[in-house]
C-alpha cells in the first residue's frame, strides 16, 4: 500500500518534519506536483486547521492556503474572532493533485482518493503530535475522513465541538465546510455565513 511512513523521521520537531516531507515519495502524487506543501504556523499554536490538499497557487508557492480559498479562510477566521496568525494550517494531503483542461491546458484540481489521504496521514499525525493543539478545525470531507474515519459527514457533524480519538489521542474537533466549496456555492453569502458561524464555535471553544 502507498504510505509516507518510511519518510517520517522519528525525532526532531516541525522543521525536521518539513525537511523530510520535501522528499516524500509515499504515493504517486509527488510525481506531477511542483513540491510538497507542508503545514505552516507556530509549533505552540492552540488551533490546528486541516484542509484537503494544496491548490494551484499553493503548489507553485510551496505554502498552504495562499490562493483564493486561503484568502476566504483568513477573512472568515478574522470575522469569527480567530487570529489566523495563532493557527497552524495544514492539509490532509501534501501534494497537489490535478488534471489538465484540454491538451496542456490549465491545471484542474482533482480530489485525492481515500488511498492517497491514508498514505499521507503519517505527516498529519506527526504534525498533530508536534503541535499538540487545543482544538482541531476540520475543513471539509477529505480532512474529516482523514481524521475521524470514513463515516464522517460534514452536514451531520459541522458546527459542534466533537470529542474524538484522533490518531490515538483524545482531541476536540470542530468540523466545517471547505472554503473552496463556499467559492463554488450557488448562494455564496449563505455558505460563507455558515463557515463563519462554525468558526465562531471554534473561537468560543478556545476562549
Ligand atoms: N485548499 C486546501 O485545502 N488547502 C490549501 O492549502 C489550499 C486550498
Ligand atoms: Fe508523500 Fe503525501 Fe505527497 Fe503522497 S501526497 S508523496 S504521501 S507527501
């Protein structure tokens, strides 16, 4: 099975993890992507946010949530009363998965499979162990399934503080939609307000 396991160092902090992740070949996604996009933020962050995978901009810049979804997320966090600077931000999958529109055309995001998310999970587990956040915010179904198991459903679990075992540790988790889904929604304003209201639950849990 695909797995990042042999690439994850057993010692060292976030810097050692980031350096090792740059050379990960635990699944085929490293082949077409530009680079590994590892998590970013303070090792002492109280909040850890988990997205799906880097997008086009993130793949080029090597940093999570720097594209349109990231800008929307930052705005929603601020509106909910969470300082984005106090959060550690990462993704369930560390390489950009994409197809091409036409021959050699624009890169189109493709959702990672459960297999790819499972392969990449050792990095997320190592980030969680290094940061030891007080609260995890799960952004969308891919992150939810990666952390809480395949039966996770955003619609059922969003907007509440869940107490769950995550990679063998008891954690508090708030789930919400992925910011990209807000950008695609028919009623963007309603979808955005839903995201903000879930993030307010996270802000209160940290207060
Ligand atoms: N979407 C994600 O899930 N993660 C990113 O880093 C950017 C967009
Ligand atoms: Fe490794 Fe994850 Fe990239 Fe696959 S997606 S190569 S498991 S870092």
